[in-house]
C-alpha cells in the first residue's frame, strides 16, 4: 500500500506502439507482483510547451509521436488492466475520466483515503481538490518546482526549458530550502513564512497613490517591509474588483495596502458623533482601516467598493511638526474645553481652521509667534460666541500664563489599529513614541486588537514609559470567535496586556462594542470579567470604557452584503430617527441594562476604584445612569466631558517599586514573554 507504481505517460510513437506497451507492461507487472497493489497510468497531456518539445524532438530524431483517438487509448488501457489484474493490481486512470470503467478506476494520486488508512487509523480529514479536469486528488502542497529536473524528458510539462533545468540543477545550493534558488533567497523566504505563521499581517498587493512616492525613503522602507507584495496600479485594482461579490471585494481589499501621503495635518481634534458625547482628545491619523475581519466594524460604511488598508507614508519630520503644532493648539483650546460655557463649541473644524491659518503664515512649531496666533484665534472665537467678558478674561489669563501646561492626549488607532501594522510602518517605534516622550505632559494611546507589543521592549526602563497607554478593545471569548474571525484570542490579548502592564505601561480597557446576545449576554459578560481579572488585577487597569454596538445605515447595509447571514442585523436595533444620533443602536433600556450589569460585575471583582465611563453615548443615557438608582456606578459626566476623567487616571502611580524591581530581576524586558516574541 505504501508504493504506487506509475506506468506514465504512455507515449504512442513509431517505435513504441501498442504491442510494445503490452509486452513492456507485463514484464514490469510480473516483477512487481506481491509488492504493489495499484498502478496509475495516463497518456501525455499536450500542453503548448510539451508540444513544442515534441515537435523539436521529432525533427531531430526522425521519430514520430502520435496523439491517438480515445477509442485507441481505451482499448489499450483495458488490455493493460487485464494484465494488471492477473498480477493482483488495480489499474487507475490519472486525469482522464473517459477511460474509467470496468477494471479501470479513477486515480487519486494524492489519495486521502489511503493516507488515512495507513497513518491515521481511518480518521483523516481531507478535501478533494483536483489540479485539472479528471483529477481526483486530495488537497496537498507540492514541494517540487518547475525547471529543476535534469532528466530532460520531452513529454514533461514541468520543464519549459531543459537547458535551464540542467543549469539550475548543477548550481543548486544544498543548504537552500528552495529548489533552484540561492540560500540567501531561501533564508529570506523562510523568515517571511515564519513571520506569517506568527499571525503578523502582510499584504498580498500594494498600491501607490502617486508614482512619485516610490523613491521617498519612508515609502521605500514600507514597500520593503511588505515582503514581496505585488505592486498594482489603481486601474489594476479597479479591474480586479470588477464583477466580484461584496465578500470577495472585501477580502481583496484586506489583502491590499494603499500607500499615500496625507495632505492636511496628520493630527485632528476628535469629531464628536451627532447626538453623542465624547471626551476631548487629539487623533493622530497615520492610516485608515486595519487588517482584522471584525464583522461589526463601523468603517464598513466606506468599504463596499474596497477595504484597502491605507497607510500615510509622510516623512517623519511632517508627523513631528504636526504633533508639535497640535499640542500648542491644544494648549489654547484646553481652557475652552474646561469651560462650561465653551466646551460644546470646540470642534475639529475649528482645530482645522487654526491649523491652516498657522501653515498659511508659514509659522513653525518653534516660532514664538505661534502662541500669539493661537491666543488671538481663541480671543476672536469668544467674541463671536459672545462669551461673557469675565469668562473671557479668565480663559485668556490661563493661556497667557507660561506655567500653564495642560496634559495633552494623542490617540493613535482611532481610524485603524495602532499596532497591527507596526512591523511594516514602524510609525510608533520610530516616529510617534520618541516625539511624545520628548514633550512635556504628552501621552500616547495605542488603540488595538493586536498582541505584538515587542517594539515597546526598549522602553522597559524609560522614566516616562507610563506616558505610553495601551487601550485594547476586548470582548467575551464567544463574541470574539463569532464576530472577529481570525483575530487574536481573548487569552492571547490578555496575556500580552499583562506583560505590558507589569513593565509599567498603562492599560485603559475598552469593553466595546457590547453585543446583545438574547438569553446569554449576562453569563457571557460575567465570565468575561472573571477572565479579565485573572490576567489584569484592578491595580493594573487605570480606567475602562463601556460602549455598545452602533452602526450607520450604510455600514449596516454593507455588513449584510459582506457577511451574509450575520446576526448583527439585530431586531433589537432602533433606527436613528427614534434615538439620539445618526446611528442604529440598541434601545436605551437594553444599553442601560448592559452597562449597569457590566460595571457592577467589575465593581464586585474589585475594580470599583477604577475610573470608568461610557463611550460615545448620548447625554440622555448618561443622565439616566446617574440617578439614585444607579448611584453605585459612580459615573462622572462632567469629568468625562472636560477630559478630567482621563487625566485623573494619568496622575496615578503606574507601578510599585517592589514590582518594578521584580520585573528588572526576572523579566528583563517584554521580549521574555513568548507571545511578544512573535515580532
């Protein structure tokens, strides 16, 4: 059973006719009797390259090779099958169903059933995956390669050029894992394979928004880090997308990296969704869309045509300058945000107006005139808003005070995953983290679903490492498996967060989106809180947020097309017209019940002293959870709207001295954690 005899291919020529094969076949069969049970046969398949080789051979050798009709092939095959039967063998036709019948069976050259019988006690799961019409093989991986065999058989379809094959054979490096390639190429590809096995994302294609970007240093670095991704033009992408179903368009987009330079500042003020409340923060826009396949992703409102993952490949100095200017604008806006009269008037459009004004004047972040421009801008705003003079005077006095240095929080990952592409873009390690750590009172939030925090290892003793905040989005295990196919498990995420927290990095947990599973959600989230505590005890969590599923009409429509049959199209969703904001949401009763339950479970688990707030929620929902009935939830709307909730968490000590010494003695960096070594 372990040996397959292949009488293959049967070449009919002026010197090897039917009689030759009958005699030759019986000679071999008689000698193999008792040693093999199966014989596989075929006639040559005349691909164009095979036909070229045959034509050349016929001219050189004056031997004629025939392609007989099917009746001839069947008659000869049946005679051979009779001979095989006499010697206890079955005859199996490879790649030609027309010859199957009687004593001739269809061949399965890669036979899943026999492999299961020989090696897996008949318990082997396999899939039939034909390589061409008439093939019955199970799915397998071919470890051979074209143009590498030196035998030079004229009927061989695996060699285009036998001279090339001979040369490759003679120059093959024995240490190379790939036939026909050098050891240096082999080592590079092995490294790429291992990286892909680790779960790191690598695109299959990349697209340049503008060909002029190709020679820019950072763009070249990103392309090199894509490890062999195929370059496509924008027109080629359109062609590939044409005619594909929504799921296939979505999958193709996830395989494609779109490289561009952002034209406006890479930093903007968080735009508060209509009808919702959000705490103030600055967003660093270094890309759009992430490689994860979360069914509930709200960015799918823009993904019907494509889900291409965009990276902003602006030079390092552009990002640094944007961040510095943004921090000075923030200093001017911060007193407005803290004012009950002005806080609701600050928006991204104002931030953008001031940023454009600064750039139009050609003022750099180091220019002393920058603070004056910001002061005059704020003064003009308050005049337009008709803010009382007393309030204006107070706000301007704070801006003019040199000692006024408000904390500024930069959010990386609001539009994508801040960590998932780090091995390709190096944006955090090379640009954002060094810039933030060189500033006074600046903090960087890394929003992510990833587990690859190895790039933080070099900061394990940095005095300001607690200015780097990891904010993971996590949900119960069941929901991750159901709605985040292929994403990192809950255990892997919590384990990597535990290691980062031990090293002194702050952890801000994001329990969002909470998903209403009728009849089971309480049990799911109760078990979830216990799992979180196993890895991250209360002293390791500096605050947490809770938010529920919310989707625009366009996103919901696209999700149903991209993920047919998804239960996310919930009957419990309330259309935007019946609730605050412009998103479909669960009813207020469901959201209120879910938030209260999760926060109370966290309180019971010992997180009662950890600041918490609602994420992108309506003011009505906030207020309903601040009544006497929900007093134990300890929600502070004013602190949230002003940013004081976040700042309160930032002022807490991040790591006890005893624990820090323990880390230094025993861990020696994040790379000691196996899960973090994957980078």
